[in-house]
C-alpha cells in the first residue's frame, strides 16, 4: 500500500489493517491514523465505529494512538463518540501505561468539554483519575486538559466540582500545579 494516507481509499485500507491480527502492524497503522486525525480529522469520520472498536486491543500503543485520533474528532463529532467511553475508561486506569492513561484522560476532558451532559458523564472518571495520578509525571498534561474542560461547555455542576477538586492546589500548591489550578478555578467561574 502507498504511504500516502490522505485519500479515502488509503484511509479505508488503513482501517482494514487496523483490524488485523498483527500487533506491530496495528501499532504502525494506529500511529498513521492519529497523524491523519491531527491534520484532517474529517477523513476518519466514516470510520469512527472501527476506531472505537480498536480500543479493545491489548497493546497500549494502539489504544493511545486511537484515543489521540478520537480526541481530535471530539470538536465536531462528540455525539458519535459515546461508544468510546467504555474503552477510554478502561484505558484511563491501565496499570501498565502512563501514556495510554494520559491519552484517555485527555480524550475524556475534550469529550466532556463539548456539552454539559457529556461533562457530567465524564467528570466522575476524571475526578477519580485526578486523585489517582496527582503528582505523577503526566499530571501537568492532565491539568492542561482540565483547563480545556473548564473553558468548554461543561455543566455548572461539573465546573463547581472541578473547581473544588483543584482549589487546594490553587491556594497552597507551587509551580505549574498552582498556576494551572488557579487558571482552572478562574475558568470555572
């Protein structure tokens, strides 16, 4: 297959390969699809069900690449991504991969930022993850994603809970934790 992954036929071929039995090839294909999602997410819209199904694959890289791609689809197609919620939840608490956990966290924040209802669905998982991973190496990126949630269309209840969750760090933290937490509290007002 040609390396050009910008045509509909190329995308369809990649989607077929993504469903294949070879772990290594699934990872390579997932990486290519995540790159497509960043440059032209519209090319993946017709393949959302297949992408979501891939979240059940055992290898972390395939899941984090696909979650990254699905995150790019949230802005215009969140209504079609409810099926990704279960796979994102599983990935959010993956014991073996901080990268897949972070990709799931960012997806859930972006998904939640699209509507009040979606934020209320995503918030309990995000809240649990904040408590589990506070201070971990990926926490800075988590705070950045939470700021996006706070600035989005999250419900008043979600914003109030988010503000409460980070208020201690906003008042007593230091460095980037304090700065991001203060920005989140302000955005939740």
